[in-house]
């Protein structure tokens, strides 16, 4: 979970001004290249005598109109910004501000060294010569794209290789990227954490400076502008200004999704509510169900419906169809009233939800799932219950990509240091962290995929957003209590105290993970960049009870949300490997498709008993007072 790193409106304006200037430059360039008279017949004349001028062509008029509309869009936006400033508008979040701070770190690179500069010059000249050698610059030319020494998915379009200028630009960029990142990786005299931050910052900055991200150096964007007579640049500016107004990069056509209709649509009822969460119970679809119900804790940094996107992807719907009574916690997005919420509140909420389900269905225990940070908290909850002698309330615990030992927590640790944690207090004056910041920080972990590719498509080429439920969820942000967020970053990510017995406490008792005897199912994603599998594996080192570890193909989301009917990816098991992840991988058994059925079979090893799906197993039935239909109000609160 990253700390805040978003820019002010001023830095976003700077980005907007840069994009505006380049778009205007492109429009002016193409406008000046057009003929000044009609292509057939005598050119119409404006004025008389020596003052007569050729009438503009229809093409020229189109370009001029595009330029005027572009300027009007920017002027109107600037007026809005002045009004917002006078009203003391809040700062919105974007990753470019974090990249600004990278300049301080990058000064540690030897870029000013005459030796380094000489090598860059020599290598650049040699590369440019080699690239130009691929082009026939005489009267006979070929249309085939050049074969160039370096390749990158960002420059896969043939337009990058058709013209010498664009070929040299992107090849020099790739060469410089390699060398600058190599300098960061080779720097000496920094501690390991600062070294990781330096390399991460360098990669982020280099990615942001790609020629693919700017109109005048992107041949695909320029070709689109010519094709549409400048309309693509105008539409791109509209997309950019829309995102600047909302303070968040748009990935998908949000209007295509409506909660409860085509997303988060599994039927159910809200059966319990507190100021922190709502509890949803889903309607059974089988005549009998497992006697022990399932309670899911999603991460509070996102909306719960990552596990209920649509019928083809929904873990919730699938589990219901497998004869499981499913409950889901829907966390409330934080507001000023939650400024003092801390660790205890979320652990206490998990225990309360467990007790509500047990009482409602008159069962001794529940199965539980904790996803990501909610899995971290679930581990603490298990330890608290064990300390209190109440461990039997939870029959089993499943962890989706969850960490308890944060020593090797991946790229997110690049956002965690004293300075950034301290900055949270200044960026959260109302007591909560704006979710748009968190979304930007997570996007920065995969900047080319989740930031710059959308800059190119939506801002430079003016393309419409396409509907994509996963990206809709990704952009449906939630706020976090600032105090709890700071504690989480400091105590877990920075100081790694959860794995130190009795270093932390909650609900009046110390936390010692070694007391957990509850059967556990631990899932990790092989390509997870948020909770790396080696870090997830470490949970097994602290459990006193039985555990099963499964390594899933793909990453933090797709490795979890992988319906068996999709027939995608694979998973690995190795019940004999108990000492290390490396041992697990060496002799692991690979199985195609989703691990969900494997998990469902594991549940029955805990308790295979079934009961009829009637009474309060069917929420909202006769005599059952419920609050409202799923997905409830909290999931819609901003």
C-alpha cells in the first residue's frame, strides 16, 4: 500500500500546458503545409489589387477550426482553474508529482561526467549512423520499414520505422534509457532501500520521457491528426481536460457500468451495517449448501466487487453455485468521521462480522477469505482470537495475495520512507487519504501499461474509451483513514513489526502470529508485483497449524480472478514442499486453468457437511429483516 505522492493542480497544469503547446504546434505545422487555394480552377481571391490573397482551402479551414477549438478548450479550463483557486480547491493526485522528486535522486547519477557524456555522444552518433544506413535516401526509396537494432512494444507500429527522423528519435531514446538505468543500477554508496528507490525513480522518469508520449515526436499520433484534420488532437485535449477536472486518469468507459445491473450484480441482501462496513449475504442457487458459511474480507483500498465483476468472472457467483453460503464485507470509503480509525477498528470489524454470521446462521464457525491488505489483517485477527481463546470461531482462513512479512514486499516499498509517511499528515487535512492518490501510485508501478499507454491512446490520438469492467473497478477509488494508513505504512511496511511477536497489539491483546492454529490456504500470484510470491510464502513461516500453498499463474488480480470456465493460466501445487518457495517451485505439479476448484475441494477437507438452503440461508425470506438489496449503499459512496 503506497504512500501519497500526487501532484498539485499546478503540476497538472504544467503537464496540460506542455500537451497543449505540442498539439498547437502540430496543428500549426500541418496548417502551414496546406495549399492556399482551391485545387481546381482559378483560385478565389480575397481583397483587391495588390492586397488580394488566395482564399483558404476547405482543408485549411478544417485545421484552423481545430486550432480555434483547441485554444477555446484550454482557455475555458484556465478560467475554471482560477475560480477553483479562489475557492481554495483541494489538491488532486497524479503520479507526475512523484516523478518531480526523482530529479533530486537522479542528480546522484554521473550524467555530468565528461567521460560519461563522451561515451553517450559516441554511442549516439554510432547508433544514428547505423539507423540512417537502413534508409535509402536517394531518388529510389522502399516503403518497407527499416530493421533497427532495438525494439520495444511502445514502438511496434511500423510508422516508427518508416521515416529516418522517428526511427532515430526512438532508437536514441531506447539507447539512452538503457544507459541511464544502467547507471542507476551501478551506483555505489547507497543503502539497499535508497538504491531500490533510485532505480525505480529512474525507470519511472525514463518511461515518462518516451517520445511516444508527446504529439510532435509520435508519428502514429501525427498520422491520426492528418487523417482527422486535427480532430483527434481536439478530442485528445477534451479527454485530458476531463481527467484533469476529475483528478484521475481514465482507463475505461465508466458510463458503460452500473452497480447492481451489469457489475456487482450477484443477487443478495445487506443483512448488517455499521459505520465502517456493510455485510452482504448472497442468495443461494443450490438446494443444499455447505454447513459452514464463507465470509470474505476484501481490501478496503478498493471496492469489494473485484470478486463480483460479472457472471463470467465472479468468484462470488461461482462460489454460490458451488453450494457455499457466501457473505461479503463492503467497506465504507473513509470520510472525516473516520479520521481516528486505526488497526483495532478493522480487526474489530472482522471479528464482529464473524460473530454476526455465526449468530445469524446459528453455526459455531465460519470459513474466511482475506484479500491483500485484508488478508494481512485477517492474520492479525486470527492471532487476536487465538490469544483470547476464541480461535474456534474461524474454521479456516484463505489468503489471496496477502503478506505478513514485509521485508521483501516489492516495488511498493519504494514509496515508503520517513519523508513520505510524514507528508501524509499535510496531504490529509480532513483525516482521510484521497483514493485518487492511491490509484495514481498503484498505476505508477506499471507506468507504461496503466499510465503512458493511455496518455498516447486517449490524449494524443483522441481515441474513445472502451468498456472494461476490471479497469472500471480499478478506477472506482476509495478513501482511507489517514491515521490508520500512516500506521500501516510505518508499522508494517517500514518496520515490519507484525512478524515480531507481541510487538503490535489490537483489541486489548498482543499479536503473535505463531499462535495461529487455524487451517490456512495461501494463494500467491507468480507475476504479482504488489505482493510478490516470495513475500506471500513467508506467511507459512509463522503458522502453527496446517497450511496449503498454491502458486497461481499471472498477477495480483488476474491470478485471483480466474473463473474455471475461462480456461486461462495455470496453477502449481506441491504438498511436500515445506521449507522454501524455491523448494516448492522445483518439484511443483502444474495444473491447467483456475485453482478455484482445488480450493473448493480443500474446503470440504475442513467440513464436508451440508444443510438445506432455507430459513436465513436465503436472505430476505419470510420473517428475515434485511437492510437493502446487494450491492448496498456503501459501495457507491465517494
